[in-house]
């Protein structure tokens, strides 16, 4: 029995078996890649967990409130349009420079919003009547919006006791930030 040599540079169509150096696969779908499943076996796989996009903003100016109702923190808002309904959005917020404006006891409440939906709340960042020092508040939230429409993530704040509280952002080291990342499912 003689062996036939196949010129792989020309004329190969169909599926080339693994024993002959191929993948054994006849097709795949967009966004997939080849992976080893063990030994010499190859399979197609989705590109799960990949970061599709990263967007963010920095707040470099002061924001104050004495209101007991939530209001937007100007400059801490970021829109993102997910590429698939199965995508998750990882939101990371770092609020810096939280302080009392007038040496009174109070607390500042913060909350993370997606459009008009509350996602997370950091309630009661307190300071006493002698504390005007800058405090920080990190927020990390993994959202599953099931949407391919534009979504806006933003921060809101309020004073719990109607005293003036602020987010100072006085230098480059004290800037507050909001970052959103699309994570493919």
C-alpha cells in the first residue's frame, strides 16, 4: 500500500483531520478561537472574559452639597454602550477628598447609579466637628445590564444632616475617578 502526499499549500478543502495536522473542525463562529482541550485535541471556544472596552473620567474640581436629597456629582458620569446583552459592566469608583466644609458633625452619603437605577450605596461617611480632613471612598460593582443600548453610570451624593459637605479634589493625587469596563461573557 502506497501513501499519498497531499500538497497543503494548494487545493485543500474540507476538514483536515487531527491525525493529518489539522484541527478536525469544519467551521467556527465569529469571536471564537482555537484551544487545546487536552493532549492533542483542539476545539473552538468563545472569547469569554475579555475586556472589550474601558472608559473613564476624572473629577478635578470641588463639589459641595448641604442637601438631604441625592444629586449628581458633576463630572463623575460615564456612558458606555455594551456590544452584547450578555456582557457585564465592571464599574470602579474612587471618591477622594470627602470633608466637612464648616467644622460640623455630618455624614456624606454616596450612591452609584446606572441611568435612574441605584446599583450601590456607600452610606454614612462620617466626620466629627473637628474633622475637616480628606477621606476616601472606593466603590466596585459588577453590573449585568442585559442591554446593547447606551448606559450612563454616575455618582450622586447627599448630606445626611443638612450641613455642607464636599468632595474636594484639590490636587492630582486627590482626583476622584469613575471607570467602566465591558467584560464579554
